[in-house]
C-alpha cells in the first residue's frame, strides 16, 4: 500500500513547504504583534488585530472599495464583456475571429504593472485621453476625479480575455441544431440566448465567475501603479491597505490579519459559487 503512494511524496512535500507552511505561519502571525522593526520580541495578542480591524474606518472603507472593484470589474465588467465578445465572434469568419481574439489576448498577456502604467499614461491630466478630449472642451484629471472607475476600466480591459476564452469554449459545445430549430420556430435572438444558450453554459458561467472573482479580489499591482490607492484613500482597496500597514507602518501582524480576512471572503465567494454549481447539477 505504501509503495502506491510513494510517487506522490515529492508533491506532498512541496505542498507542505510552499503552501501549508506559509499558511500556518500567516495564521500564527495574525494573532501576534509581530512588526518589521527588528525587534525579536513577539507577543501573542489573541483577537486584538481582528478587533482593531472591526473598529478601523480605513479598513472598512478599503473592504467596501474591494467589493466595488470586484463586482464592477469582474462580476459585471469582465464576465459580461467576455460573454458578449464570445457571442459576437460565434459564427464569424476565421480571419475576423483570429484578429479580435489576438488583440484581446494581447491585453491579457501584458504584465499587470505595464498595463497599469499604460492606463496611467492614458488617463493622466496631460495624457492621451485629455489630448483627444481637449478638442471638445473636456479636460479632467481622471485619476483624481474618478479613481475607482479608472482602475475598474483598466482591469476590465486587461482581464476580459480570460472570460472570452471560457465562454468561447462553452459556446462551441452548444448544439447548433437546437439554436437553428428555435430560430425556425420563430424565437428571437434574445429568446434563443435566454432559453437555450445561457442554460446550456450556466456551469461555465458560474465557474468563470468564481475564478475571476478570486483573481480580482487580490489585485494589487494594477491599482498600485495607477493611483497608489489615492487620492487619499479613494481607491485604496484592502490589498493596498494591507501592504501599507505591513511594509510602510511595519505592522506585520495587523497586515497578516487583514490577509486572513481577505482569504475568508474569497472562501465565502467560492462556497457560494460551488453551491450554485451543485444546484445546477441537481
């Protein structure tokens, strides 16, 4: 029996070292007053970090902005736009599909920090967008007046490719004869989408939502490059606030406690999506 599991031992060891080990260390750190100040004295403080979070207006504000960012850029933006593009490309010629898909995937392939700088240059008060809009008498510092909208649009631009690929694969499994039969029976395009296409790809929809939600929940580099969480804390999501507390104010225990809360929120989203998948299977 032991010999059957011997090939798995290296994988188990790697999981323990690189996943379980850091996870357990993070849980321990979240219940201490550990700080990056060079002090060797670390005291166990129990739930003090979590009590502090519940009373910290800046943390609660960052949590709200994180939810806005996730819903706006992932659940609504990437998910909807990815499905729309996949539907529009369905049945199109190979050349047009290749060009559109290539352009969208190119945005996805751009490193997060590079994408953030590109959007920073585009939306800055002397950037490309204002250079174009000045001919119409419009001049704004978009990163100052609408910072959350700016980072949401940038994340949608960069991340839509993943949803598009998921939905393109799902739509290829929808039997075309069903759609054609509904069309012959007089069903409109919206009716065919609502009663045939969407029900047949609902599992892919839920799976895609779960993946992009978890990815967007931890987004850091894009926002950090574009706004740095500013102006003030107008775009300071929880990952940015966590970074600030841990590495600027050296409160590693407090920052790690925020990371655990973010992990629990991600787990809650995952449970909801997995529950939806089970309901669909049932």
